[in-house]
């Protein structure tokens, strides 16, 4: 098929065929699946089995969380398969039947580990998995392929990052590198095979802007959870124990607040780019409704939340004091306390994303969203509180029956 023969997406959105969503047990894929089902679209989700749960059981466990009613399930097909296997490990007849059904793919599956030790798994999920989905796109003569990528394919680039595919630069970790290679592969493959494509690049996703709902507590949540656990552990020691352990860490109880002396080597204007999941879903679904072939879209906030703001939010919300910033290089002269060593160990993989001086151009996304009057919610103290209240109410995900 030649690229000038790519079918307009509206044909698909009239419901003739189905949308294939990968990564539908993940945060972004599941929310997109739920949203499209509620809008009346027919979708197919490709899910692998895990532990002793099959694909159907896994997606069913998400339906309550996503508030997908029984009535909507007639538009849903669940296929059990693994992306890293050629033809997803399906029998020839099942694969061919699936090829016949699908006209559009939203590829949300991916491996989000930053660890170099897990390079093989990252490559399996972000490269081999993607290749197999692209091959499926070719076999199914699918019209549109939408790749869920990340703004962080920019790697170590500084300043303003544009919505375009840059030359490969330096990357912070295996995640950024494999996601960048995935974008390049998608562009080459889709152009060669006449498949329309878009590249969707969210920044760091947090809970719903209205009520903080989420079932993933990584990214922003991880360092805050560490701080919350440190606070609780030493509060217990100070209030109902002998306080010796707290004293060893210089943690004290002052004016009803726990004082945790933690110096963070940050420039206070450095920050983190956060987007609520409901905004990501609406942005993605608007972009793919009238897609622009080859379009790259940053789904990011116009402003980073600065580390100074995050410290203020954290002090207020968790009733603590003592967090402060020190200038870069401070710890090459002064030693870290044991508490600082412990906390830095927790946040180390996230530091490049918390110390961001980059900004992400959202011109392409704005053009689409301005037509429907949607803007990215500002991550202020109210939104921070909603996210943290939800995290605490659900014990950072332990209370949620989602698998
Ligand atoms: N969350 C964020 O803050 C964020 C920000 C920017 C970009 N992104 C991108 O968005 C995408 C989705 O992120 P997410 O937060 O939704 O991730 P997530 O919650 O970790 O979900 C990842 C999904 O990918 C699936 N998957 C991975 N490898 C697979 C394989 N070999 N076979 C079948 N399924 C496989 C997982 O299935 P299982 O449940 O079976 O493991 C899961 O459904 C990723 O590509 C990520 O790069 C995420």
C-alpha cells in the first residue's frame, strides 16, 4: 500500500473495524482502552498471561478500577498473546483472524525500567515487541499505527526539545535509548510500508487530575513514598519509643512536625514535568481521531514543577520540615549523613527527571487540543494533595485489586 492510500482515521472511528491496544494492563494502555470503550469503539486488547492468571482474568480485574460496565464488554475482545513472540505466539488461524479485524493500532506496551542490568528485557519489550507489532500492522494492512513513546527520547539534550525526531544523542539510560530506537524503527517501517503513523510522547504520568486515581505508584510517587516511610518509622520511635534511632539520624519532633534534615543537591529551579493520566488519555484520543501522518506530539506540561515547590508541597502535606536544597558540588566538600545516603539511594534513578531544566515544545499537540478546549492541568498543591491522598488511601497500591 502506498502512503497516499492511507485511509482517513474517521473511517475507523465510525466503527467499521477494531482498534488493537497493546499494553492494556499498563497505566496508559488500560486508561485508553477504558476511554475508547466508553465512547462506543470496538477494541481488541492483546494481553499476556501472568502467574496463574490468564489474559481475560487480568483485564477483568481492571474493569472495576476503570469503571467499565458489563454493557460495554460486547465491544471488547481479549486476545492472549506475548508481544515478544513472533505472531504473538498465536496459532496461524487466530493470527489471521486478528489481522482481518484490525485497522488501527495503539502500541502502549513497553518496558519502563531504567536499569542497565535489565538491558535484555528492555530490548525484548521495547524493540523486539515493537517489531512484532509493526509486522502485524503490515500483515493486517492496518491503516494507522500510533506509538506510545516518551519526551525523554530527547536524552541528554538541553533547553527546548522540539516535537521532531532528533539525531541520536547521548542517553541517560537504556529506557531512553530503546524508546528512541523504537521511534526511528516506527518511522522507517511505516514509511516503507505505507502505514500512517504518529509518535505520542508523554512526560511523567501521575493520577487523575480530579481525584488522583491511579494504580501505578512509580515516577513521582517513589521518592515521596520513601519519605513517607522514613517519616512514619521515626515518628513511631519519637512518639512511642525511646527516640534513640531518630536521634542517631538527627530526626526530631518540633511544633507537632517531624523534622527530617535532608539536604538535596538540587538547583531549586530544576524540576519535573508531570501530566495527569486523564489529560494523557484525552490528548492521545484527540490526536488519533484526526491523525497527521508522521506527526510527533509532546503530551507534557508547559511548566515543570520546581524542586522548591515540591519541597513546599511535601512539607505541608506530610507535616514535616527539614528538606532543603544545596548547590551542585556541595557533597564533594561535605559528607552526606547516613539518612542522606539512604534517601539518595532511593531517588538516584529518578534524578535526571527531577532535575530537568529542559522544556518540551507542545506546538503540535496544542494545535489539536485548542480545537476542543483542553489544556494540561497545572500541577499545583491541590493536585499534589489529590494524588497523595489517593496514594495514602490505597496504601500506595496495596489496597487495589489490579493485576
Ligand atoms: N507512565 C509514564 O509515566 C510514562 C511516561 C511517558 C511514556 N510512557 C510510555 O508509555 C508506555 C506505557 O507506559 P505505562 O506507564 O502504561 O507502563 P506500564 O504500566 O508499566 O505498562 C506496561 C505495559 O506493557 C506490557 N508489556 C510489556 N512488555 C510486554 C510483552 N513482552 N508482551 C506483552 N505485554 C508487554 C505490560 O504487560 P504486563 O502487565 O503483562 O507486564 C503492560 O501492559 C510505555 O511504553 C512508556 O514508555 C509512560
